[in-house]
C-alpha cells in the first residue's frame, strides 16, 4: 500500500549539535507527548487488556495518519528525515492538535503551514470593516480553493455555527461534503456538490503542484464518496452568479443571489455576498443578523 511516507526522503545523518538537530529532538519529544495523551477509545480503537503504552502506540498513529510505521518511528527517534506538509497535516489531525500546537509542529519541522488558518493574505482591516458593514447581508472572503478567510456575523450562522469549526477546517468544499449541519442547510445538495467539484477542478489548473491544493483534494477523496464520484467526471465550470436556497436553522428558508466580487486582479481572494431575492428573505436575514450581531467580524 502506498503511503504518504513514500513522498518523503531520508537524508544522511549529521553529527553536529546544530539547530536543526535540536529541532528534530524537540519534534520527537513533542510527538511522543501528544501521542501519549490520546486514549485509544478517543479515536475508535480498543484499549485491550495488555496495553502498556499510555495513549496511542506508534503504529496506531502511523496507521491513522497513512504513513509508514518505520518512518514514523524514525521521526520519534529524531532521525534526519524530511517530512512533507501533507504528512504534517495528517499527524496534526491524528494527534488532535489545537491551533497553537499545530503551529508549533510546523515550526519544529521547519515547514510552512499551507492552511488558511496560518495564512490569510488579502484580508486587510478595510476588507474586514466592509464585511461588517454589509450586515445583515451574509458575506465572506474566500480564495479560489474555497478556504473561508474572513466572514461577518450573518454568514457565521448562515449554514451552521461557523465559529465552532476549527479555522483549518473552514473550507466550503470540505464542509459541503463532510459537515452534517452545513449539508442539511443546502436545499439542492447534489447539484451544489457537483458544481463545486467542477469549479475546484477549473481553479486547480493553475495550482497543480501546490501542497495545500493537493492536501484538500486528497482529504476530500478520502472522506467523501460524493466528491470522488464528481471529481472523476473531470467536469470544469467557471464561476458565475446564481440564485441559491438555504434552510437556515434559526429563520427558515432563504432565497439569495450569490455574487463574487474579486479583490485582486489575479483572481485570488474574492468577496462572496448573498443578497435577498424577495422581501420574505430580507426580513429573515435581518432577524438572523439581529440574533448574532454583537460580536463583530471574524
């Protein structure tokens, strides 16, 4: 079986007390400490009567992260191996790291975290103020990979409680394929999933070698049968304005115009806005905004 470990390379060992060697030992200790704090039951594994290791075993972490056991053992032994951002992302998820721990992991590994939680370029204070002023209209800033980089209070409750979702998981492609509340809010779910997969494929043409894009597609293929089916169609669709319907858990059915406003000439970040099609939807948006307007823009 092919694993992500096969994408890494082993480099010759060094014998100096260099900064990189110190970081490897710190990384090894950090991984061990986080592995040992997770009860096997928390990840759906039986404890068993003969378990001596506190928390997870090395082979269990390797299996859950889709990396080789030998390679992961070397990592905890502070061997001089190069680890890809895809593997670091998988380990962070398996070990249930929070935002600070995830940043620490990538720093120790000498890698740049490609997730939107670590990099929100293009979202200036002026853009955040614009988002806030657009209320009660739901609005957010997304990139072409569907990462949600910023949003206002109405958008935060348009599909579900977006604030409760970890920043690294705030991606519309991921949420529409894996998050139950987000999925239940979309009236035409099957059509939406197919259209979004086609848009993602069109956008990905200019980013085929970028780790964040490959990580997203790999995760979607792993976690969503619907995405795998739609991705294999090789359909391509460019962005377009259209009417969408959502079932909001607080105010009911919303019928909205979806509009993308590009914030940069290279079609990077875009301002996504939803405007009401009818007066009933307008009133419901205003009610939703009043319910959650006290905490500002994210």
